[in-house]
């Protein structure tokens, strides 16, 4: 059921909240903590602000006073979850030394292990990406673009400085390609456990997942990576014969 954020006339209430007073921060943190668990267990649409308030022993109106709406509460929960994730360049030093695509592979292979350590933020991330209304999703997209929580811009610059990425492509285009394709592929790796049936394939063997990761990286490297020397030579030869 759409929340207040779906009102196309007035701005969502969570965009118009006053500055938080220091004495309210602890209470807000308690609410967000409880709401994170509740949204993760029940999903966005089945979550009830009243149930969260009951669990905390506070009035339902108190939550609306702090966050404006259910959408506003989930938006804070989503931002907290995403900010808890590692950035691309947080990969171990020995992996970074291997280069851009080695770092990508490291995080894709690590996806399921990270979920086993703490599944809740990943579940919240999936809900934000696929289980909310369109207007709230627009606010989530604006947050991801403005804050760059995964450090994608720095990561792409890292690849350019190493000479692994094409310098004839706009950097914003490459950042968008990484954000779109890697996030979607990583989500597909997660959903067999967190949301079975959300994506077409599920329950794959470990060997098949490894093969898909390799295929995905090879496809991405052909799209934005610098062609290997042999490929460049063949392209020049073909051009000379025209």
C-alpha cells in the first residue's frame, strides 16, 4: 500500500523534517533499529508502524513525529543498511593490487558469505530496490547518486588510473554501468536465500555460480575494459585492409 511519499502534489513528509535535536537522536536510533528488524522480517508492504511502536513501548504518533510517514521511516532504515556495506576499495590490499576486475570478482564471490554474517541489511537493500513504491524508489535513487555509498566513482577512477578501463567512455556512464549491472547481478546471487523466486534462476550449484561470475566479468570487461593488445592489433589490421 503506497505511503505518503506517493503523493505527487505535496513533497513527501520525510523530505520536510526539521533538524533533529540531540536529545531525540537516541530515540530515533532505537526506532530505526527496531524498524530495521521489522521490515526485514515482514517486508515493506506488510510492515506495520503500529507493531513497531508496540514493540518499543511508545506511541505510534511518536514514530510519525520523527519520520513523517512509513515511507520516511523505511528511507532512514534503507540508508542505514546501505551505509553499513563495504566500499569497493575496502577490498584487501592484495586484491586491489591485482586490479579493477579482481576487486569486482572478490566482492561477487564474497556476496553469499557476507549475507551469512548478517542478512538483515542485504534484505533491506533488496526491499528498497524492488519492494517499494516508485516515488520512494526515486528518493532512494537520488540518495545513491548523491552519496555514492559504495564508492563507485573512486573505484572507476582507480580502474582508469591503472589503465584497465577505456578512457574513451564518459566516467559517469561507466559509474552507471557498474551500479546498474553489478547491483542487479549481485542481487540475483542473493535472492535464492533471501527472496526465492524474485529472479528467474535459483538454487544453483556453487560451480554454476562461479561460472556465471566469470561470464559476467568477461562480458563487463569487454564493455568497459581496455581491449587486450592482440585484440587491438587485429582491429588495426582489419582497418588497414578496408
